[in-house]
């Protein structure tokens, strides 16, 4: 089929089956076009839309999530693939995968790869679209087969390692191992998009909010796994670092893409509340209550915003109605108020918000089916130092802040020659490469830090910046102390943990 013929068919599909048409109606109408000369191509376009809707709706597949689609989307997927010719290998591979007929699934995966071999180089988009997204968290039998098949096809640099990375990502139960593998791959293949998405998700689950934000900012809507979830995670992470304007922006984007997602609307309202946009917040919480959505957080927050607006009488009336459950602490607070209702103005009343996240917002769990361990000794040291810096406490005798630009955050910062524990800057924007070690058993600490400093001094990106190195560990060797003291670019610090009886 020529490009012109393909365009004609796609234009016909767009005209006959607009985006406003439901999947059920599209399927029914396609059945009336069985004599159309290009019915197979038209149905493949529709199946592609169905598979996209199904695969993008899940971060993982399991029996519970698929049962939820029985009689609707999943049924349409089965029915329409069954009407395709047997040479529609991708769709039949997906069909047999969902049916758990793995031998037939693998036969069709092999045929997909054979087709791709004839069409040219397989790139990141192709691997993701045809294999990694639709067959996400597949059993080892399918995953290993896909990896071997893809490696047999002509592909762009990094694809074999990328397949191994995905396999590790879904199988490992150790966050440190996953983060290290993702960072190593990104360092070697910086043009790949999806590893940043997976790394952002991992950081999000590790409560490393700034790192998660930086990773998701790099994706810039070119997401493969999470869709509206990226905006949700960006919103939650922004709220955790008290960037409330960004939190509001991302909750709005998430709600625009997926209004059905739980707690998006309530958390948006609470973000407005924290910014003292009380009238807007009240309307959001009222919308939640009318739809009986995001309870009980929305009911707690509705009372909070009424108090902030000076509408004490309305708050009492709402609680006394008993229609919605409200936290005891909030009910007790309302009892002490008078019955006065302040006059509402066009602008919000400047009352300090009563911020209590414990019963105000909910974090949505985005599950890929892996429960991972979270902490190593060095990560605890890194956590503690980062927390001190971000709180504004002086460290190493200086006032530093973690280096931060859009899509970049100085914790676990990647440069071509390695990965920095922390990249910080002072008030004069001088840079500090901070290398943390849990003990003295690291003879390469000096060489590693010196290599990083050499790279910064030669880098065009950081041209004109002064850069210094700080090594922090426990019980440094005399040799390390001597080498650092002989390099004017570096300083050495020892951390200690002590227990004192009082």
C-alpha cells in the first residue's frame, strides 16, 4: 500500500468514525462495511485505538483489572481482533497474551519481529508500542521471549540493553538496584525518553519529590506508561515541596485528562485552599460533595474553607445536617465558633489556612505490581544531608542549596563521566560536587571526585562557574586526608554517629 493510499484510508476513517463516536458505535458501524475493499485496514485502525485505550488504562495487568472491562472494552478488543486476518500478527499476539495462550502469543511475536526486520531499524518508539507497553509486566516466559526476539532484529543503539532494563524494572524488588540501572542507562543513552518516566515513578514511590519532578519534566508529554498519572505525581510531589502554584497547575492538567481519577478534584481544591483562594476552593469542594466524590477529605475541607471565609453559621449547619462525615477535631473546632456568617466578597478573605494534610488529601497509589525495598545506608546519609540543605540549615560551614533547573535536580545528578550524589550551589552560584560514602572502605573517593571536577571545568554548559568538591565519609584513611589536602579544589569532612547517655 502506497503512502497516498494509506492517507486516503486514514482520512476516510477520520471522517466516518470521529473521536466523539463511542467504541461500541464504531464497532457496529464497521460491521456494516464488511464489503468495503479496505475493511481490514479500517478495522486494524480501530483495533489499534482499542489496544491503546486498554494498555494506556493500566500500568499493569492483573485478573482483577481485566475483569472490570468484561462486557465492555475488553470484549470489544476480543471481538474485533477475531475479525482480523491472521497476518495481523501484533493484534493476534496481544489477543493470545490476554487469553494466556502463550505459545500462540510467542508465535505471533516472532512474526511481528520478522516483519519489523524487513521494514528497517527498530527504535525506542517501536519497541514500546509493539512490545513493552502492551505486554507490560508479562510473565517471564513472554518477557524473555520478547527480549530475545528484539535482540535478533536490526535496531538502534541501546535497544538490547533497554529490553534488559525493562525486564529488571518489572522484576526487581530493590529500589536501589532499579535506580542504579535506570541512571546508568540514561547516562549511556540520554536521548531515550521512557527511562526518565520510569525513574520518576521510582523516585515518587521513594518520596524523593524533587528528583521525581525533574524526571517527569524531561518527559514533556511524551509519556508511555502513565498518561494523566504523570501530572498527578507531579502535583503530589509539588505539594510536598510546597510549590503550591505548580501543584494546582498539575492537578488541573490531570483532571482535564482523567476527571474520573480519585482525589484529583479534592486535592486540587486543597491546593487552592493552601494558596488562600478560598472562593475557588469552596466551589471545588462543593462539586465533590454534590457528586459524593473524594469523601471524607472533601467534607473536611469544605468545613475548613467555610471557616476561612468566616461562614461559621454555614459550617455549623453543614455539620449538624449529618449528611457527610467530618473529622472530630474539625467538629470540635466548629462548636467553639459563633453563628456569624461574614459577607462574602468578590476577592478571597485573607484568613490563614488551617493546614492539616492528615485528613485533607489522599495519595493515589499507582501500582506496577512490584513491592520494593527502599533504603541503603548511603541513601539514609544522602536523605539526611539533603533534608538539612533543603530546610536552609548550614552544612559544611556554608549555606548551600541543591542545584535545580527545569528537568534537572542535583541529587543523583548524571554527567557523562559518572553520577554525583549531590550537586549544590552557594549564593554566588559556585558549584559543589558532594560525594558521600558510608565508611572509609572506598579508596577511589578522591579519584572519583577529581574526575567529576575535571569534567565540570571543561564543560561548556557550566563555563565560567567555579566548582569545588566535598567528600564526606566516616573514618577517612590518612592517605585520603593527604590527597584531599593537596588539592585546593576539595575539602574533606567526617560524619559521626554517637549515642550519649543523659
